[in-house]
């Protein structure tokens, strides 16, 4: 009698645990946090050398630690160690050689606006997306806009691209936040790295020229990612523009709560998480009318043409002069942000993973967590 073939085990790509937190890593972290308690059996978390695994993860997984790190971990060690399993990648890249996998593609910026990235980064991501898109059983993305973009550009069947959006409950964790010295007040807030498609510098300059103080939050450009596409948000001669660099979540929370408005003039976004973070915390939003932002912001934001900075500044000035309108936007923004919940996204993902893996025997043991070297390390011995 032939025994029933076991369902493939779920293998989590833990490369994001070795990276600084941007929107991509936050997606991986929060979705993992809400997904793990929903899984019927214990997944394996594969992590690169040196990655720190938080306690809330250890309670739900078996950890296998590779001797490799970075791209070597993700493209060589991970697909070999998880060759019999279903690999789930929630970060920004996925292993080309994984036989069974669910990959995440947040947007198609490297296809639509390649000049915003370094040539090496854009070329790698275009190649990787095409290769993984052909092999992955499902591709996750964060908005209907991105789903349409990816199906069109990569030629994927629409039912293979699944929308699992960002949530916003993490914004509650910092309470009132930690105060930041911002100088001029009141002020408007802008968030994002100095990448061309974020469109921060020209709009910040226009706001400053209208006498509106601007606080810009975002890490310095990583040349290997943005290259010559990076443009500093510090505007010469505009003393009302202040760049704060990378801040903690608690500090950003305080800025959302203190700012008169968030101005988010991006030319291209797969989702635009700062929009719903601001709305969740009662900060009125002025956002670009491009890409995913009308879908995400709903009717609870002032939508503007980001290619006309002077008009953006004029609309922001009008908004700031109208306290009643600001109050209405703050109230409608909170309602709109309620549409996006990590718990709901995790439930959707858990159901999809169950369907892909097939039934898991009820007697499958939930072993105690272990943090050890990979049982099938790369290269094979």
C-alpha cells in the first residue's frame, strides 16, 4: 500500500530579517506576525547568517540558519534547503531556482520608471520578476493597480496574481509617539527616500516658496539602489525645508500627529503606505492622483497633479487655510484607513497557502522551535 504523499511544508524566506525596515520589510514583518498564528502546522523559517530573529517569530517556527547571507543566501542556499517545500517570499526579491513558491512583487516601478534606480538594480529586478513570474505558483501584490500592471507587463494570468494589501494597525503601537525637534510650526510632512519617482524635492521647494514649512523624513539614498536617480530633498536657499533623515516609528508617529497635513506627491506607487498611516492617526492627506494612490486614499484625500509643483503648493495652502476642511479630511481619513487591516490580509494569505499546499495531516507534530544550521546547507555535501 502506497502511503499518502505529504503536503509540502511551508518555508519562509527570512532575508528581510537582515535588512533595515522600509515599506517592503514592514510588509514582510507585519504580514508574518499576523500569518503565523493562523497556520495549521509549524513552518520553517530560513534566515541568512547574522540575521536576528525576534521572539514573536521564534514562538511559531523552526529556524534554519544558513552559512550564507545576502543574494547568495536567497538565490543559492534557500532554494536548495527548501527544495521539497513551498517557499513564501514576502520581501522584495525571491529565489529564481525555487521549484514551488509564492513570491511578492509590490509594484512595477523598475519597468515604468527605470531611471529612478541604478542600472544594475533595475536590470536585476526586471530579470528576476520575469523569471520568478513564470515559475511562481502565485504572485502577491499590494493593490489592484499593481495587479493590473504586473499582469500586463509580465504577461501573467490574472488569477495567478493575488492582491494582499498592506495593513495599518502597526500605526497604533507607538501611542502618541516620541517628540522631534522640527523648528518652524505648523508644518506639513513629506515621507520617502530621495528617489526621483518620490518627487519630493520639487514639491518641497514649491511649498517653501509659498511660506509653508516642510519636514521631510526618509533615509539617505542607497547608491546601489537609486544611483543617479537619487535627488536630495534639501533644497538650497529654502530654509523652510528640513530633512530629518531616518527616524524611529515612534518619532514618525509623533510627526503624523503634529503635522497639518501629509503631502505625498509620488509619481508611481504600488500602494503608498504613508497615506493610510497618516489617515489612521488623523493627519489630513494631500496625495498624487497617479498610480495606486487614488485607490488607496479613496475619497479621503486631496488628489493633485504631482507634475505641477506650484499647483500642488497652491492646493496645500488653500487646505491649510480651511480648518473645517482639514477636520473633515481627518475624519474621513480614519474611516478610509479602516479598510486596510493586516489581520484581514493574513487571513486571505493563509487560505491561499492552504489551497496550494493541500491538506495537512491532523497528526502532524508541532515541534518545539529550534535555531540551527540548515539541515541541507549549500553547497550539498
